[in-house]
């Protein structure tokens, strides 16, 4: 999985130094079956894979969600119509919606 520098920068907008960005996959939602969900969090779970930069937690994903996004590019897009964290180039997605919020997985969990 690749985490772009832009995501590292924008995820630090939260003032609490213990806060990191969490990505999880929600099934049965969105127009394509699975939805990418991002939220700020302060609590790590035992199964989390954590990415750090300069000793600070910046990103976490649980092991089940990781199976569905392994090899994907995580980024932050700042566009006129919206600014959001997104998952780009997910090799495990068969189809995805144009807004990059949901996808149909090649992997069945």
C-alpha cells in the first residue's frame, strides 16, 4: 500500500498528537458493494496495521480491510466540488464508482 505525502500532511490537521487517520471497509453499502470509510481516531486495535512517519502514527487499517485494499494508493484530493481522502488504484477492485467512495471487490471475504 502506498500512502502519498499529501495524505501525511493533511492528516496532521487534527490538533491532538495522538490522533491518526483510520481507513476501514464497510460491506453492503455504496453503489458498488463495499465502501471506503475514513475517520480520525485515537485508539488502536490489536489487529491494526499502523503506518508512522517521524515517530508519529499517521494512518491505521484493520487486518480485514487491509485484505481488500492491499496494493492500493491512499491519497488526499482537493477539488472544487469536494476535498477528501480517497483510495486510488486499488488492484483488488473489479469496479468502482466515479466518486471513489465504493467498489466491487475481486476478493471475497
